[in-house]
């Protein structure tokens, strides 16, 4: 396998405030320059701009770098998450069966690691949703019990901080469970 891979990549940063985005892209590139697996040849920073969606800011850096092994290029993709990568040199890469096997096994290992993290995050998210749902249910019951009267979804929304349409979906579930009653636009405990 070749001993020198030259590539071009674009690394983007999106966030807020503007100063944080400017600082983050600089730190990101500085970190890459210190990484012994890569030799950064050139870097061009783009002007930071307001993103089209809301109050976020976006910028990017286009760089040219080199590394000694294909697996290091794969590591670069996982570690630095470029939005674009282009191999410039060599024009053609030849693998031995052993080199290709090592490359694919390392890639699979990284993919399994990413999959494990995604599953852990999903499990934590599911647990948080269950707990939040239980808290919201208890809070609604306390509000309806404590008010000694019925409340509209708008009033409940103001008291809970949950958007009215989302809260109404949840209140519908409580009606289906037989815990809450709806008469007109007023919710009350059963």
C-alpha cells in the first residue's frame, strides 16, 4: 500500500454565539495541526456567516493535508467529521489482501463503536422520555386536583411550560387512560 496520501477536506462548524464558532474552528484546526498522524499543508478559513435557519452562525476551513496510511484517512473522517474529503494523491492505490482486510476490520470496529454509542444514547433518550412523561402526568394531576376546578389546555400549557399542541396530545392519552375528562375545552380529573 502507498506510504503517502494527500487529501483535501472541508471542516464546518455551526453554532452560537458567533465568537464561539470562530474560536471552535480555530481550535479544531490547531488540534489537527498537533496530531502526529497528519501533516497539514495548507488551511484557508472562510468568513463566518449567519446561517439561514435562525440565530446560528456557520464557518468552515478548507485544508490540504497528508497522512501515511489509508486507515489514518479513515480515522480522520471519524475524528474530525469533514463535510467533504477528496484524495489528491496517489492517483491509484493498490492493496494487498492483508492490507485490505486490516483496513476493513478497523473500519468495522469503528462502525461498531459508533453503533454502540448510538444505541446507548437512544436508550438514555427513551428513559428520559419515560421519566419526563411520568413527571408531566403527575404534574397535570396535581394541577387539576389542586385547582379544584377545570383548566383549559392553554392554562395547563402556561403552568407546565409545555407547548399547547404537544400538551393536548398528551392530555388525549390521559383521557384514553381514563384519568382525565374533557368537557368543552376544560380538562378535569375523573
